[in-house]
């Protein structure tokens, strides 16, 4: 099992307001930090790079 540190910013937009039933559109900007990973040998290690990721979402609020 592997755990990583993730820092993200989430922005949502509701065209009809927060109270009404409506579509919701969102964007997430995330940074997934790298980690050390051991290789095949006992002393073999690799450093994984950090990655920036963008997620887009759409949903309907009832």
C-alpha cells in the first residue's frame, strides 16, 4: 500500500445559485508529491517526481 501527500484547490460554479436545483461545474487543481520507491535490489531506490493534475467535473444538485 502506498500513501502520497496531495495538495488541491477546488472551485465549483452553480449557474442557478447554491440553493436551487441546478447543474454544478467544477475544476480541481492538484499537486501530487513524489516519493521514494525501492527497486528490485536492497539498496536500489528511485525518486518519483511530483505531478500537477487538473480535474474537471460536472454534476446535478437535487
